[in-house]
C-alpha cells in the first residue's frame, strides 16, 4: 500500500511539471542568452567584473612579462607557460616574454587574470575549445592576443567604460 502511494505521488509530481515552462536551454542550438562581457579584474580597485571565463585574451602591448600569472597558475594546474616571442617587441617587455596557455590543463578559475597587475589578461566568451588533437589545445601568446569575434572586455561594456574613453 505504501509503495503504491509513493508511485501515485511520483506520477502526480511528473504530471504537474508537464505544464511548467522549460527552464533549460538547448545549447548550443539556442544561444545562452548571457551577457557577452569578459571576466576581468581591476588590480587598482581589487574588484572583479563578472563575465565569461573562456579562452584568454592577452593584450601584448600592455604585458610586461612579469610572470605573475604563470606563478599563480603553478599552484592550480600549471597551464601557463611563459615563452619568448622575439618578433614582438614592446618597450615595457624587454625580454619579449609572454604567457601561453595549455587548455588541456586549464580549469578556467580566472586566478591568473586576478594576479595580473597590469590588467592585460582577460577571459572571453570563446568557450568552444574542445578538440580531438591534444596539441591544438595549446594557445601561443600570439593566438591569445586575437580578440574573439563575440563580446567585449568588461571594462568596455561595464563600469569601467569611463577609463577607456577618458
Ligand atoms: S584560468 Fe586558472 S587554470 Fe587556467 S591558466 Fe588561469 S590560473 Fe591557470
Ligand atoms: S599577462 Fe600580466 S601577469 Fe602575465 S606576464 Fe603579462 S603582465 Fe605579467
């Protein structure tokens, strides 16, 4: 008798939910509908701006090669490898040393972004990074420096707009 009541209760619950509107989205057929800002961190204010934590975007013209992002990642997953890019020369980065990321290791925690004191490392809405070839999960600094097709850095769409325009 008790078992039969349990079954009836379960069926009642199932029937009730037939008439509720769907709360899940059929991603990737249907767009996520989430805002397209990047996850960024303002080291001066110590404030993070919420956003996607997909592939990194590196502003090479601001990176000093200080390696703090890499030191931070060493504690997490060892996904950041500092590499020399001799063909790219900027005054602030005398050794032309830039971070590259192995997405076979990265756990998308964002701590490397938080650690960057020059606000030149961000995470973008580019989340479809899966590949059958392990080597293709490695992104060189030059690949990281390509701005993704979707989204904008949070400081352009968010509170720090004035900093960019000013
Ligand atoms: S997001 Fe986390 S795991 Fe990925 S590179 Fe940055 S610190 Fe490493
Ligand atoms: S991305 Fe930032 S933390 Fe990493 S090496 Fe460049 S300046 Fe330093």
